[in-house]
C-alpha cells in the first residue's frame, strides 16, 4: 500500500470510528425512558416504570424468556406491556409468568421462575394482594358466592371514599384508595359488594353493598 492510499485508509477509518462513537453517545444520552404495563379489559391505572435499573432488569427477563413449542391459543391477557418498540401480552400469577409478542400471537414465552416475584412486585404490588384481600373479606362475610369468578378476575381501580361506602375506619372518608369489584353471577338477588383497600398498609377499610 503506497503512502497516499495509507493516508486515505486512515482518514476514512477515523471517520468511521468517529461516527460509531457519536452513535454510542446518542444511545447513552437517549436511553429508553420507561416501560408501561397496562391492565387489559380494565380501567385500572397503568404501571409506568422509569427507573433505569428496573427497566434493564425487565429487558433481561424478557430476553431470557423460554420459547414454547407449537401454536397456542391463550385466554385474554391480563396486561399489555410496551418495551421500546416492542409490545407484549402478559399473563402472570404467584408462581408463573407468560409473555407473547403482539406481532406473533401464536407463540408464547415462559418467564424465568426466579423473576416472577420481581414482576409481581412491580405490576401488582398491590393488585394481586389487593384482589386476594378483598376476596378473603367476601368469604369471611359469606358474600363470595355472589361473584361470577374468584379473586383473580376482580377489577382494581382508584376511588375517592364518600358516603356511598360502609367504612371500617372513618378516617378514610374523602381519601383516595383502591376499590376492588367483582362481576356478579346471573339472577342473584343482591350483587357482590365492592371492597375498599389501603394498599400501602395492606388494610381493608370498607365496602359498598351490592346493588
């Protein structure tokens, strides 16, 4: 290689390296800002995850999910999760988790068992615990037989406590809490009561009698 060709080679190499460095800097300055997890078929509040370490943890969990063989036909998902340009359906309970890329609804991926608790803590610190607490309250009162399904099907929303609720603790009047409601069985005389929960204290605070 003559001197002129060597100079040109080094010149273009330096341009390429500079461009790569700029791209890396752009990525560093513009990391993924959040991950959103929206309950499906419910007006419950979406979960927005903005902590960088938590975002990376979730992406690692998704990357290590295990593809399952064959074509599947799943029930309606519990959550829709937006991760960058990808969107996933998510099914999760206390022991297992499953995701499906919305671009391929015939394939599912099992989440690592070790990660299920982490995800539950993120998306339902409260939702799973709240549902189960409300269901146990209904069972104690003998009202659970009015509900169409058990606690996992309950809808969780935020409400402001007012005079429509029977309070176990009057100090919650006018405050924002979680409301847990269940679908009624057909042809029942009295509907399933709606239960109020303070998620921060894991406390049942009242209910609204069924209509």
